[in-house]
């Protein structure tokens, strides 16, 4: 039976597509076989090294970025949010209100530790300020009424693609600048720009009324002017971080670019596709800004049981006192001690549209224009250059850029890499694997089929075979040696010329 098993091995070695095996099995003599074995082992080693290298290459999760520029006949216009550096207008509030607010912000600036700040604020008699009930009890309402307003006086002119627009076309939003106003905030039917260039987008002339400014020179904003942000309709504005400042006395051209970004999910990129749907409680779509706002809101709510007016949520708004003595110091401590991104688990979205703008300025108004305005609108001298902001937001080219992150090595790339190495070095394929399985199955079935017989029957020819099969490995090796020896002796007996020919062949 040892011969039969041996022939099974031999047959397999001959018909397997992993042809190194056949070369070894059919070797003419020992050195020939040794050489083939050496070649096979070397090839196998190289193959293993290369396959490990290919796996490392795949599991490095490298990425590339594909940039495409597309010209469009029309382009979705971004939302444009404008804010004023001044948070509270002087005309609607009393001296007492301003003194109250000033004191609140000043103690917050003096003491940074939340506990000490609370101790300090408790020691102050806030009622003595005699601030209006509107301010003390309803801070958001107070800011809404007395903050930056957009009406037919402050919005001197508004035009969208050459036709008039009005204060009603802006929606109100609270940010850290107080009242801000967003043009084109409609998510479902955003406006579209159809021809490129200044004048074909949004044009605003705003009178910021600097005489209304109440910012404290020690703790408030020292600037005058506007801050604007162009952003996606789904993205909450954060002008305090990513806004662009605009000064009166100049015509600001904000040429906007639209970029679609597609990120790979982990471990290639950082995005998490599970977050795209219903991850945020108060926003329709996952955005980084929305995620951070919700996270900050949660931290403040946990500590103060109220939320600042510019954070989303359904908890009550903080009063001015709670805001300055609890919410702001809590946030400041959190931001200085913790990495916000890690703590909140906010990652970049898998797909989003970002807008950036390139800003350029021209002096405005010219002397002639200033004279014209002074006579026509009865502006006092120099009023225009310190109060009137002219802002143009537009696409200078109807072009959208897409940045798509892709896997440098795809799964199919890994497979073809490994397949290439296997084929090139040792001539194997998936079929070979199947051949191996079949061969093993045959061997095992032979083994178990024969080994089960002696227990049921008396010792027969088969029984003898079983014993042989049990020690099959050894006998097979012995047989192989024997054949080798006979072959060698055959060669020795032949003439020298023949012998050297065989060796040369190897
Ligand atoms: C705050 O006040 C409490 C008593 O009301 C006191 O025990 C604590 O030490 C004070 N903390 C600070 C930081 O001043
Ligand atoms: C508080 O202000 C109101 C009007 O703003 C005034 O009538 C009242 O007398 C003031 N009270 C005190 C104690 O100053
Ligand atoms: C501005 O708006 C107010 C109230 O909304 C209105 O009474 C007034 O006539 C408007 N002025 C102009 C010039 O449209
Ligand atoms: C502004 O609002 C008016 C009335 O609500 C509307 O008819 C008009 O189309 C809007 N304009 C723009 C540019 O959205
Ligand atoms: C122009 O404004 C001044 C005060 O700023 C006022 O006295 C004058 O009557 C105004 N003139 C016109 C024509 O409205």
C-alpha cells in the first residue's frame, strides 16, 4: 500500500499547477532534485517576503486624493451669514443695563476659576444695578431686540443677481456675536448663481451705525465693522471662528469657491458613515460644526443646567448672570483642559460641501460718490467712510472642485498583488489551493477508510495496508530514497559522457 500512497503523492506532484513540485518529483537524480528543491525554496521564500510586503502595503491604509474641476452652467449659492462686531445697540438700552452687563463681563474677565467666580458673583448685589427686567430675566429676548438689527435703515441696499432683496430675505441666528443674519438659508431650495462675476451674486450695502456701539474697551470687541461667513446651508455658522471681517469705507469683493469633499471612512480616513444619519439631535445633517456645538451645549447644560443662546438644544436659555458666571468659565476650563475633538468624538463628515472666499478690497466711496450720497441721503460728512459697508459675495467662475479621497490600495489590488507574487515565484493560483485541498481530502479518506476496516473485519490484505498507511510518511520517505539510490546507481553505471550530460541538464 505504501507504493499506492506514494503514487498518490507522485501523481499530485505531477498534475498540480504549482509546477515547482513536479520539477522536484521528476528530478533525474539527487543533485538535480536538490537543485530544484533549492530553487523552489528560494522562490517560496521570495514569494513569502513579497506577500508580507504586499500585506503591509495594504494594511498601511494609505490614501490618495483625486481633484476634479468641473465647470457648471449654474452653481448653488452658499448661505451668507453677517454679524456685527457690536453686540448690543446703545439706543434701546438704559445706562443701568449697560452697567450691569459691563460688570458681569468684567468680573468674568478678572476671575477665571468657575468656583471662585461664583463665590464672587454671589457676594455682589446685582439688584443694586437696577437693570431692566427684560435683561435680567430674558437675555436672548434682550439680545434679539437690542442687538444687530437688519431693517430698511441698516440694510440700505440688497440685491441678488441684480434684483432687489429685503431684510425679510434674511433669517435670524444667534452666534457669539449676538444677532446674526443669514441670506439664502433655505436648505431645500437654495438660490443658484447662473452667470459668473461680481454683481451676479449677492450685493449688500449696510449702515452699521457706529454711534450705536456699546462694546466695552477693556473686555469687548475693539473693532467696528461686520463679520461674514459663507457656508453650507446645513452647517451652523460659527463666524467667531471662521468669519471674515469687513471694514466700512471699503468695497469688499468676496469671490467664493465651492469644494465638494469626500472622505474615506476609518481606517483610511477619519469619517464615520454611521454619523451621517440622525447622529445630531438638533441638526438635519451631520457637520463638524454642528457636532461641536451640540457637544459644547451638553457640557454647559451638565454644569449650569442652562444653555447659552447660541447653542442648540431644548433646555432653557441661560440668563446673562448664568452665562458669565457659569457657562463661559465652564467652557473655558473645558477647552483648556480637554481636546475637544477627542472628547466629543466629532470627526469630519464623509461628504460635505465647503466654501471659502478670497477677499479683495477697494476704497469706497470715492469723493464724488460721497458728495452724491451726502446730498441725496443727507448723510453727514465722512459718515459713509466710517459707517457704510459694501459687500459683494459671488462666484467669479461657475466652477466646482471636488476632492475625493481614495484608497491607494484597494482589496482587489491586494488580491492581484498576492496572486502576482504567487504566480510569478511559485506558479500557484486559487485553483492550486483547491488541488491541495482535494489531495489532502484524498489522503485523509484513504487513511480513515482503511484504518476503520480492521476493527470490523479480520486481518485481510486491507489490514496489512492499514499498517503501512499508518507509517506511510516514513515508508514513503524510505521508498523515495530507495528510488534515488537506484537512479544514482543507474547513472553511475552509465558512461561518463552520459552522466555529465544529465548533470548539465540540472
Ligand atoms: C467659595 O465659597 C465657599 C463658602 O461659601 C468656600 O468654602 C470656598 O473655599 C470658596 N471657594 C473659593 C475658590 O473661593
Ligand atoms: C430703577 O429704574 C427705574 C427706571 O429705570 C426707576 O424708576 C427706579 O427709580 C430705579 N430704582 C432705583 C432703586 O434706582
Ligand atoms: C421701513 O420700514 C418701516 C417699518 O417696517 C416702514 O414704516 C417704513 O416706511 C420703511 N421705510 C422705507 C423707506 O421703506
Ligand atoms: C425675498 O423675499 C420675497 C418675499 O418673501 C421673495 O418674493 C423673494 O423671492 C425673495 N428674494 C430672494 C432673493 O430670496
Ligand atoms: C439733514 O440732516 C440734518 C441733521 O442731520 C437736518 O437738520 C436736516 O433737516 C436734514 N435735511 C433734510 C433735507 O432732510
